[in-house]
């Protein structure tokens, strides 16, 4: 009886060893075959220029407000800006947005505008506003301390504005008006404190356009610089005598 048990045990051990050998051989073969199969490295990627933050209409686009993100090369639209577009990237300081560009949205030629291109003035204007221009006298600009982006009060002065004694008077025509440009300059250079120009472009409401044009044709226009600290305050002084106004820039209709 013990010989029979020993024989059964030897048969079981032999069968187990054979099974282990077959499994091991199969696993080794599978590992070797996997090593021979090429691994998928994914699609080729390129870097695309996008906004690093929300950029309002008319905002200046520069390197600090943009970033590069990886994009599958096969799906990049032709008009997107990649690292190969060095000329566009180098010109970012002279670029403004035509419309709101949201964070992580691509930046390209169609949603931006550059100095010298059509649409620059329209891009920097507040929606719903209008641009009007007044000529200025180079001899009476007081150093040209008004710069693009400043806020001014527009005064009118003329012989048809007289007090009861017949003395010429000035009147406040438009309060708290934004200066869009001086001549063709919509930005002042870094550190620049004065610009001598011959025309000033102002941003006004549609209702103010007719009044402004009528006064420009018949009266002397004077722009009075507002403090940067109350530029957003609509409260302003009432009409006053000409000698009480600090004239910063002068215009003749």
C-alpha cells in the first residue's frame, strides 16, 4: 500500500513540474514578444500662443500676458501662432486685442491689431462710444502734458459766450473725457511725460458728438487735465472765468 502512495506522489510532483515549466516558457515568450512590438509615442506636438489671462478689448498684448501650450501638430489651425512665428511674437508690445480674449484662448492675427494697421482706434474705444478730434496749437500746449489715456474736462470759450457786461465767458462743455490719441500716437513711450502734437482725439458718447462739433466750429476748445485720482469721478467744477482755468492744451476750431 505504501508503494502505491509513493508512486502516486511521484506522478503528482512530475505533473506539477511539467506544468510550471510550460507556464514559465509561455510567460517568457510573451515578455519577449512584447519587447519586440513598437510602443506608441503619441502624436507630434507643437507649442501654440494663448492668453495667460482674460484680455479686454483694446488691451495691450505682451509676453507677460501670454503663454505657450502644447497642441497636436496635426490639428493646429493654419492661422494659430506657433514658435515658428517669431516675427509675430516679437511684435507683441505693439499689439492690442480687437475683442475680449479669454484665458487660454489662442492669440492670432485676426483677433489682434497692431500699430499702423486699420482698426487700431476702433479696438481701443469703449463699446458704444465715438471718437472726435480737435486741432491744437503747438505754441500753446503748455509742454504737452496731456497723454493718451488721460482724462480731461473740455471747456468752450468764444465771443458768443458773454456775461451781462459783455465779457467773454467759458463754459464746461464735456466733463471727464478720455484722450484716445495725440496725433497718431495711441500710447506714450515708457517714461514719457509729454507729447507735443497738433490734434487730439477724444472719446465721447453719441449724444455728445453734435454738441462737440458745433462748439468746435464756433468756439475755442480748451482741454483741462484731470487728476489721475479723480479720473473716474463724474463730479466736476462748473463753468468759470477764463482766468480761473489752468490751461494745459489749447485748440482752435
